């Protein structure tokens, strides 16, 4: 680990992680506060090289999650923001609709799913329960065993690359924002200056409150002497698969032990491409129902090996669910998952068995290993329960008196259907703020723009004490002159 260093410059907002969620948050902050500086650091050479680029690229309608969960709230809002942005900025997308299909036993499940959707308020996804015959009129390749289907009208697909590229352009074109690629965070420390100092420049006025963040650019430079240090007033940890590592590094400051650390579970989803018979002319996404005969539960761990389409109409199946475990050494755990990104041929057999339950005439020889993605999980395979998105907040002042699982202010209490250790919310913002986003998996892509919106309003209200409806000042695009000469040098 790098040794403590004095900061060389100060920024207002530092976003760690350049996936779709980090880009969305940085874009929202830069647009809202053009007079403040917003930085995004990403350890890869480009945006979205990890979870954000290895998923189904589905715009989820918001069918599955508990009514009072953040996943539902952010998916519904994010879905509409996604379609709006795609239309306004000509981002490739298509509202394909989706069929959730099942045999005779599935009717009760699908009726409950439709009833659940009806409870979701003004943004409730429109659905229609149809018979298997009606489903086959839409998709003739479906099995004769399909007796019922729920048609989701608002489901679609999007080019995740073009979406992220549009968010990157927002930041590149803003005078108050910077993106620094190929740069990894190596250390973060609370900076809590002596407020009794007579000279306010020493921090008595709060100007030095925040987090001292050290970063190293390029893999060739890894020694502590190569690290750059900056003071960030607000740090937003959106580093995805490694987000728990950032927060766990503060365990000793929080008075915790390694036993208190936030767990890291990784769920690998394998995808297969398909060329062949039995799936020609498919227009809808097709998702199988969970087998509710197995105790009638749906653990939200996977939506089954479903059929998705890309924007050229090509078919792919997946993801399945394959749990992988990190090494015991935290240092080795950082990128261990990269070794698992190859789809093993042995997965095709299991996927084929699952697919033929609803598309019986596909040819196994037409299935080919495609790509794999890794989901960040906060609970393991033995926990059959729902885990919501987690937004934790920590103040740089008085860190020793805070809890590791400390819910961000302004959020509702955890869903009654959710397992969460974040029972308590931080009372108020003191000093600098760190917001950590954990377990941002599906429907993270769909929710990304709503997450950016929510984090922006959270910071406005609870850090800047501003009214949530505050409009950006008229000097949009003006650089923060206090740091202008240092921003470009650091980048």
C-alpha cells in the first residue's frame, strides 16, 4: 500500500470507476455544478471494460424486484430516462418487448408477477398475460409445452457502448470535468484538519475537509513514490467489482476488524451465440419462468438462461450462473475474475438443456461460447434471498465513530424483503463525504441514469444543503478558476 502523502491539488467531486454508473454520476455532477470540479478516474484504458460491457444490454421494464426496493425504484425511473436519452441523442436502441414464458405450472407465478407490476405506481411496466397459443403467434418457435406467457411491452435493448460514449462526451466537452484513464486508486485517507487552527488556511474554515486520495497511472508505476495525491471534497466509489475493497481499506479507521469486512462474491454469467434452426425470425426477448414447483420461490439470483437479441437481430443465450471465489489474499483478489472471462465448452451442455425447455428445435451444434460477465454480489450462493442495491455514506470527520454499513441519508429504510446490514443512516454530513455504491448488478445498466440523478440530489441536499430543485448556475461551462491551472497538469 502507498504511504500517506500530502495532496497536490483539490477537487470537489472525485468519481472512482468509469463504468456506466460512474459515467452517469460524473455527468450529472458536472452538469449540475459547472462552478465545481468533477474528476473521474478509471483504472482501465477506456470506459466500461468490466461489468458494464459484459451483460445482456437489456433495458429492463422493472418486473421482478420488491415494490419498496431501490432496484425497482431506480429501474423504473432509469428505464424512462434511458429511452429519453436514446431518442434525444440517437443512441442505438430498440423496444423489442419481452415474453416471460412457462408451462402449465407457471400460470400462478405469472399472475402474481402481473399483479406485482400493477402495484408499481405511475411508471409501472405495462404487461399482458396471454396463452401459450397467443405467445406462439408472436414467436412460432416456442415449444408446444409453453402454456402461458407474460408480455412485457416496455422491455428493450440498447448499445451499452454508445450509451457510455455519450456520457463520456458529456464530460469531455465540459470545462469543469476531467476523465483520467489507466489510473488506479491505491490509497484513501480521511483528512480531518484541526478546526481550532487560528489560520483558516490550515483548515479551520473547513477548506481542507475531505479525503486524500492517491492514484497511480499505468501498471508500470506502482511504487508509493509514483503516486499522485489529491484532496477530494466528495468521493463517489463506483468501482464495481472492487468497490468493497475501497471501503474495507478504511476498516481500521472505523474501529473494525477484518471479520467485519464487506464480503466479495462474484457470479459469472456465461453467454452463447447461436446460428441455426429453431430460432429464426425471433423478434422478442424470451425469458423462462423459474420452476415454482421448487418451493415456489424466486431468489432473484438469476433470471434463467434467456434469449436476447443484439441490435442487428443476432441471437445470444445467457447468462447462466456460475459462482467463482476470490483468493484469500485481498491483493490477489483485485483482478482474479479476469481469468474467468472465458466461456468453457462444458457450459454449453447445461445451457442447451435449459434453452430447449422453451425452444425445443434449436441445434446444439449452433451454440458457440461467446463472452462472460461477472456480477458483484454481496451475498453468496447459499443465501436464497434478495439483496438490494447498497448506497453507503461516510464522513471524513469522526470516522472512528461511524459504522461500516452506514446507509446514505435520505434513503428509505431497507426493503422488508431485503437482506441488509445497513440498518442505520448517517445523521448529517460533516467534513468530506464518501458515497459507496455496492452490489450494483442487474438492473444496473437500466438504472444507471437514475442512479446518477439520485446521487446528484443526495449530494445537493445532504452535502451542499441545497434545495433539490436547484438549477445550475448561468455560468455553465465555466471552469473553477481556483484549480484550473492544476487540473490540466494533473490529468
